C-alpha cells in the first residue's frame, strides 16, 4: 500500500501476523493457476476491477498515480488518466457508468466517466483511503485499520461500519478489496494472503494462501507485494496480481486439505 520507505517500522509495529492454521481458526484455501496474462511491470497496482471484458486499474506513488483501462489478453493500456502529481492513488471501484477512485492520505476521491475517463466529480472523506469495492448497494472502503466503511455511492456519506476479526481479534492492514459471491476478499498488506470476509459480521471465514505464487514472481523490491484482486462475474474468473508484477494470474480457489 505505502511506499516501503516506512516498511521496517510498519512491519515491526502494525503488521497483521501471517495466518496460522489452527483447529479453531478459519480454514486456509489453496489455489491453482488457470491462466497467466502480461501485466505492466511499471504499474504500482492499488485497485483492480474487471468490467465488460476489460480490466480497470488504479496505480499509486506520487507523480505516477493513474486510472487506466487495460486489455486483459496482452496487458496493453488502452486509456489512462493521471491524478494530480501531489496525490497518491489508491483503491478503485465501478458504479454504474462511473469509476470511483480514492487517495491515500489526502481524504480526496474522484469520479470518472468510464467511457471517456473524464473526471466528473470529487468528494471528501475522513482518514486514509486504501481499498475500494462495491456490493451492488454500497461502496466499501478500507483504510488500513480493521474497520471497513460502507458508503453511499451517490453522496459518499457513511452508512455503517464493520470491524474485521479473526477468532475475535481485529485484523489490521486490510488493503485492496473485491466483492466475490457475497464475500469481501481483501489483500492483507505485508502478507501473502487474501482474507475472505463475511460482510455482515466482519468475521474472516477463510484465508487464501498465495505464498507459493508470490515466491515464484520475479520481484525486484520488497515493495512489490501481492496487491490486486479482480472478479469477472460473468465468466466466474478470479484474477490477482501485485505491485510492479510483470504478470496477472487467473486462479481457481482450491478447498483446504481434506475437503472436497
């Protein structure tokens, strides 16, 4: 999520521990890779969605933050809009014919026409912005804390909150979000896991362990972490990538050991 100039301090004081399988804990799911697609290795991926046959991606870093439409098959950037250079782009969601994006510490979000990439509006929110998704009724935003906020897509007014927990303990560093079949999938920053979250209770119902995938990626820096989840509802396809990763992976979730 952040630039890794603060990686050591954050890892020491605020990182969520890597999930550990226990008899009482949430189950851990594996994965299989069904397809691999090119991805712009210069994209510091913050948000990722799939709509109408295309990927839409938000990238971060000051002076490099963009909103872009990407062709899945070859990773080509078909169109792009830059954020003001002083802003650090974060999560991305779609709503109707719009894209909605947020920024890290500026409390400022934007609306974009999805066809033209023309900026159509902006809004304010308190605190930080990390990930963004929607459930068909509300936008859902993460801010690095264990709390997810539910927001009115028209006004960005807060409609409610839920605290994400694992065995009753708050889970911090919730990052990129995606709505998948009634669950919230969340990258957990500084780990190689995706949390599967019950949106009503905030309880983590399971983990997806992508540590083998992360280990296989040719990463050039500690900051090139797993980040980016997109779900193609029509095709029932799940995609994942990371910051500055040269590939995007279509994966299928595998049941925990001993379960069919």
